[in-house]
C-alpha cells in the first residue's frame, strides 16, 4: 500500500507537490479517497503520478539548463560592464590627479606673483599719472585737492 509520503520520497519531492500532481492528472487515474479522507493508491494511480512527474520534470531540467546558460551570460555581461566601469574610474582618477597638479602649480605661480614687491598707496600718490596737480599754464581755476581714500574710499563716507 502506497502513501503520499512514500511516493514523495521515491520521487524526491515534497508531499505538497504530490498533492499538486494528483490534481493535475486525469480524473480517471486519480487515487480515490476513503471515508477518512485518505488517498487509496492503486498501481495505475501511482504510475500516473510517476509518469506525470517524469514528463514534467524533463522540461524543467531543460528550462533550468537554459536558465543556467542565461545566468552565465548575464554574469559575463556584468563582469564586462564592471571592467569598463573600473577603466572609467581609473581615467577619472588620472584626470583628477592632473587637475590637482595644475591647481598646485597655479597656486605656486599666484604666490610668486603676490610675493613680488607691489606699489603701495604712498608710491601711488607720487605717481606721475596723478591728475590732482595742474599741468603747466592750461589750468586757470582754483585747485581743490581731495585726500585719497583708496580703492574702497566710497564705502567710508
């Protein structure tokens, strides 16, 4: 006498899968239930369950092999994409290093320019281009001198 558990063990599936197979096989080959609701398996019903499982499991292995092939292809694509991204990261790192070196060189040049002696405001007041003093005989008005207040003198008013 066969039970659901013994058939499931033999087919290496769960009891739930056997119940699913029983529902899917034709009605004339399904096992009959007794008064307590337990299945009474005949030789014909056990063979129907086994043949249904074998016929449905073969395509699954084909589908699984196709799935494995697809997953391997996807994995190879992902590896290639990661390699391309790593190359891009390396190029960006090189560009960043170059930019930092250029910034450093520019900063050094700016420091050199700032360290050279500049004209102070006192030197600027003695500059020949100062227009506060009249030139020669062309000036006929009264001279009004305003003290220099620097570049931002208008803020101090």
